[in-house]
C-alpha cells in the first residue's frame, strides 16, 4: 500500500471556552451570582413596566400632600438631629424678633429672610451629603473627609455672610434703633427668655415636664411680642420657627444612625 496516498488524520476538536485552562481560574459561582442578580434586575424592570400598574388610579392630591409631608419631615429631622441646625434655628428666632421690633424697609426684610433661608438650606444640604457618604462609606476614607469638610465649609461661609449682613443692617439702621429704643428694650426683655426657652426645647430632654413647661412659657412670652410687632410676616415666621423646634424634638429622635448598613 502507498503510504503517500493515506488520508490526513482528523484534527482534534478545539476546546470549548468552558474547558479552556484560562477559564478554569474564573469562579463559576461568581458568574452564577451575577446572572442571578441580572435576572433580579430584569424582573424588577418588568415589574415597574407592568401595564397593570398604570391602570391603578392615583389621585393627584395624594402624591402632592405626600411630597410636602416628606419635605417637612426632612426639615424637622434635621432640626432634631443636627446641633448646628439647632443653633441656626435659635438665631433665626432672634432675627425674627428684630424684624418684629423695627419698621424695616422691604429690601432689608427681604435680605434677612433670604439670609436665614440660605443658611438653613445649606445646613440641610450638608446633612444630606453626610448621610449619603455614611451610607456608602463604612470606614474612614480621605475622599469622604473631603466631601464632608467641603459641605461644612459651604455652611460656614453662608453663616458668616448672613452674620455680616445682619450686622451691617443694624449699623445702617442704628438711628432707627435709637428712635424706637423703648420698643427694642421691650422685645429684648421678652425675646431673650423666649430664645432661652427654645434652647431648652432643642437641647434639653425630648419628653417630660421640662419641654412642655418651656413650650408653655415660650407661648406666653410670644403672645405680647406678636401684639407689639410691626411686621405680621416676621411674627408668623417667629411662631413657625418656635413651633417647628418643638415639633422636631417631639416627633423625631435626637440622634441619627451612623455608619454604612450591613450587607
């Protein structure tokens, strides 16, 4: 037989990717877990796009009220858990008393209200950033420190700016202060104890005799101040600030959770 005419030997089949040595080092369980996670994502997406959900009627007013409730809870929770927010709230009450005592012009009143709102907004945003960082960073990290320090610096700059604005308003309107000096003394006589009652509410015990007594005394002190006020808007804002401080301490705990959740 002529060996040169023999047919060529069949080549061995190529190894499948599952049998290749390079893939033997890849944990099979990891791929399986990733596939299961992807299946869960797909199932959740299908659930959210279920046409039956769109057929469920949802009144507009219910979602609108729920959004307001969430926003109010965010403000009160920040007042209850953040020390600096408690200080800002007390300072806001004192500024409101100044606006109630002096007949300031519209631009000055607007500047005071905007400064208070800006500082409180910055503190709320700082609290949100801190909570978000704590949620995802369970241990110390320099980037987390950078994020928290930068957010706190923003609050500090706004607080210093608001203080400068307030001092400049007092200096510019000093003749007005001297003209209504008797009114200023009356507001100081009742406003300082009112601020002390709010400090007791914010930094004292949440429940028991003392917060209820401080609320009652603060209400008694606030009533004649409202009667003497020259600006009903600042009067309403003072009442809102005082009652918000009491509601924050009554309905929300004084501490926030720390650290990332366990996985």
